[in-house]
C-alpha cells in the first residue's frame, strides 16, 4: 500500500458540513474501538497534543477523549481516506473506549 502525506489544510471539512467521521482503531489488536466526529479544531488539537480530540454532536462541544473518565487515547497515527473526508485514528489504549465500560463501543449484536 502506498502512503501519500497529507496536511490539515488538505482535509475537506466543508464536504461533510464541518464534521468528519473518525474511526478509532487499536493499532496493536486492530479492534475497532469507537466512531466519533472531528471538526478542524478537534483534528488540530489531536495533531498538536497527540491525544484524541473530537466534536461531541450530542453536547455540541469540543472534547478530549478521557477528559472525564481518564481513558485518554494516545494517537500514534492518523490516516485520511482517499476522498479526504473521513479519518482513522490509530491509538493504543488498554482502557475502555466506551462510556458503558466496554473496551469497544461496538459490543451490541444486531439481530
């Protein structure tokens, strides 16, 4: 797989009305931990601090993952898709990603 370097200014936030979906994946286990959204400020904060930042659509505010729970997600790399409108945060965390206490937010089986 070839990798092309992109910068914050390459990302098309307006294509998705200012919010990009962010898939969060454990870089070692490859488990999908959660899905959230990032605006330009959240992505800039993630790049600057090395921790996962998002835009909360329910609380309508910027937040750092773990600011209340302590379950901070260090981000080791950020990948952007081919259309430059969705992100993948590769993280390393042994703490629960889900507010329910589960490791992954994807713990419900749809039947």
